[in-house]
């Protein structure tokens, strides 16, 4: 738990006006075994978390629709997000075609919200 708090604190300290957040809804295709799709998404998140410009990539499985997965991603800036698509692991994930992108939104953290937060 202490490790997660340190990571959270690091992210909050490094948020700038250029930080970009992505919320993506993925749907594991019916022809794909659920476990296979979930494992692929978990590996994809681990790979994204190794990118220098990715602060965070976390997958959340929908409780009522197990094939629906929400990704929360946070990048240093637009350039880091653009570079994400040139990464080999991203290209492999897309080529595998295990999921369908239902929706993706870009947002920006409200950095002022975190000022004074005690961790």
C-alpha cells in the first residue's frame, strides 16, 4: 500500500497543464475467450506502464458486463500519448484484434484539485 501511495504522490506532483488523461471503453469480442481477452488487456496495461511518458494505465472490468473493460490512462502530454501508438506493444495489441474500441475520451486533470492533499 505504501508503494501505491508513493506512486500516487509522484503522479500528483508531476501533473501539469499538459498532462493528458484517457478513458477508453473496450469490449472483448465474442469470438475471444474472456480469460484470453482479460489477460491480453492486463499485459497491455503492464506494457503501457513501462512507457516513459505514461504515468498510469489501469484496467477496470465492468461488474455487470464482464466483456466490457474501462482503461484509465494518464500521459505526460500529447506527445507521449502520440508516441504510445508507435510502441511495438500497442501495435501488437491492435493487430491481435481481441477487443473493439467502443469509446475513448480525452480529458485533463484539474491539477489545482490536488494542491494541499496530504498523503
